[in-house]
C-alpha cells in the first residue's frame, strides 16, 4: 500500500544524506585562494539535515506511528 511512498522517501533521504556529506566536506576543505567561496556550503548542509529530519518523521508516520496531534 505504501510501497511507492516508502521508496520515494528512502530515495529522498539518501539524496539528502549524500548531498549533505558532500556539502559538509566542501565546507571544511582547505581553501588557500584569496577569493571567497561563492557557494554557502554550510547552508546547503543545514538544509539537507533539516529536510532529512522531515523525511525521517514522514517515514515514521508511514510505519504507523503518530508523530503529531
């Protein structure tokens, strides 16, 4: 019944985890150039973490647990 929702949610969680790991690594990489970084990697990482947490709550709801009121 929820197989499509489960697959899409797990895929989204994997994408968030992968993109978050890449952004975290790029943020703390050595930067020796004088020009500033144009991509805010920490903001991308934080957006991935918050989206991942929402997907985890969605997966818990799909399993039958009620997380809201």
